């Protein structure tokens, strides 16, 4: 039987390497409601966010490209994104950074 659950996923210490934030489990669909990105070290940053689309040969789909993040500031992305089983949400900063991310999503089982 299909079900839905509201969930949060926190990722601390995102930096200038490929950070996998959220991987959709087999048999699930995730509807991302909001993503809150917070800079915690007092330095302005630039970040990219993308997902790999498993239904399209792991094609890279950019969600944010060279987006500004102020020192001790935050960015709230409140657009719905639907990710399917095997899709992965990624983020990377341009420089060594200390950025935290909170993802609020609905987990639908099929």
C-alpha cells in the first residue's frame, strides 16, 4: 500500500567537494518542499546545486548555478522538486566553506 510521510534531512559541513545531500530510495518518490542553506563560518560563499536523473542515464540537472550565499546568511529555496528512485541531490561550494543544509520533503512509497 502506498504511503506518505513528511521528513527532514540535515547535512552539516557542506564544502567545496561534491556533497550528496539526499538519495532517493528504491520504490520511493521524494517531493522536496523547501531547502534551507545556511553559511555558518562568517564568509560569503557561492554554491551550485544539482541532481542526477537516474531515469535519464544520470544526467546532471542544475537547480542553482553560481548562487550567492552571504556571510552568516541563508538561502531558502521553496520550489517543489520531484525526485524519483535512484535520483541524487548534490551541492558544492566554490571554496572551502562551512555550510549547513536542511531539506524538508515528502517521502512517497509506491
